[in-house]
């Protein structure tokens, strides 16, 4: 059973939309961070779908690069979030004005 390309792309679009809405409307740094990860996974899903549709491995190679980027982002992002939480005792991004000065 083969899933049609437009079903996979619609699902990837839905995941990306959920990620964008999470970034725009949530104030918790952890939720925003997870929303960015959802958007990266949606892009990965679209790359894999196009790669299988065209019978080419270039999309899968891009996915490995994106996964490497996401791993680095997790390491740096969580370190920043933990540091801010230890200093300010909050994870609300609307109250973090440290970098505005």
C-alpha cells in the first residue's frame, strides 16, 4: 500500500502549521523550542516524500543534514534555556529582556 504524495505533503503542511502557531502564540521557551523542532520534522517529512516520489536520494541526504543541525540546536538551545531559567527563574519568553540592552 502506497500513500499518495499529496497526503504526505498535507500532513507535513499541517505539522508545519502547528509548529508556526506554537512559535507565534506560546510564551513558554520549552514549547517554542518544541514547536521549532516540529517545523524541522515537517520539512524532513516533505523532503523524504519528494525523495521517494522522484526515486532520488538527495532529499534523504538533506534530511541527515537537517537532523545534524537539529541535534546541535537542541544542545545549544537547551543550554540557553536552562541558563536563563537559573538566572531569571522563569521560562516565559515575554519576560526575558536580557538581550535587549
